[in-house]
């Protein structure tokens, strides 16, 4: 049975403006993700961006002459993404769908050289739903195609939570549920951010059970915890040197789980 994620849809329908600037707030996440995209994307081809939101990756991919199919659960996010694509005169390179990552039947008239699954998996609290979304992506990939999927670390979020909602620690039933199960207590639908917070050991196994071959599991905010500001204010050569170093250590096993966002990269054998 699929989980009802209408609350997640409503959450993002109401969060368009914050989603528009999310990657500006989390610039290290964006920059390291692009390092991996540059490394593992094919030089050209068709890309499926599931969880495209306002187009944080869609627009740049289209500018780089990829053809992009942008899909998201939120119609409001897709509408803004579409407007931004039009403003950049990239309409010929991008098509749009409002779709649940667990059912991409409206898109199944094509296959893709790469799939981005940057967000949907950390809102699917049931393992069966996460596997369904991955199977949908797997079926749409060409043999040899790459998948890039994102997760939120169960333990990497704690610095951010302490900084922004320190009172959370006082709700010990919720704390224990997150730490032990990776999700809020059963039946808790508060209308806010509801997700699944993963452990490192789960990620490769989840993909491999669907059929993917694992290439990389990385932390895309290594060593900064909740301190986005220190990286965001860097400029020029100093910024590049820090990015080089943090990218270099992004697969260091001792710190991957300390990153808030985790990135999996794999391929479809063939």
C-alpha cells in the first residue's frame, strides 16, 4: 500500500519561494553535486529530473544542451520552473510533468541517458515506496545510464536542527522515533516537513536490490554541519580551493553521515 503524501504535495505547493532560493542557501550542496554531475553525466543526451522543483538543476542542464524532462509532485513548483525556462528561452529543451515519483507512467514513452532523483526519496517514509520510485527510474534509464539520487542523513541533520529548532530535543518521543526508525512517530502528519532520514548503510543496498550498480555514495556538505554561511561568503580562488578540498573528502567514510544531504550515484547495468 502506498503512503498518502498529499501533505508533502501541499507543503511544497506552499513553499515555492523558499524552494526557489534553497540552493542559494545551501551552496556547498549545489557545488559538490555539480562536481559529481560533471564527472558522471554523459556529454550529451536526455535527462529525467524527478523532483525538479523550481528548476535548480533543470535550467543549467538545458543551458548545457541536454534535453530535460522535469517532473515534480507540486504543480506550483512546476509552474514556476516552466516560467523560468521560458524566461531563459529554453522551451525547446525542456518538457514538464506533474507526477508522483512512484508512478511515472505518463513519461514512459521514452528512455533516458541519466536520471536525477533529487528529493523524492527523502519524503517516502516507506521502504516499499522508495523501491517503487527507484524501479520507475530504473525502467526509464537506458542500459549504462546513470542515476543521481539524494537522501537526508539521519545524524547529519542534528546540527541544523540544533541551530534552527533547538526545542525539538524536548519532544523525546519524536527524537527517539527519528533516531531509531528514521521518521516521525506513526500517524504524525503535522503539515510540515515530513520525511525519511537514512543511514549510510541503507543507501547502496536499496539501489542494488532494484538492479543498480553502485559507483559512489558521498556527503555533499562535508565538514560544515549547519554552517552554510562560512562557505557561501567565500569568493574567487579561495572558494575554489575550499571546494576542491571538500569535494576530495566527500567520500571519506568517517564523515559521510555528518553531511545533511547524501548523494548516491549508480548505473543501470548493460
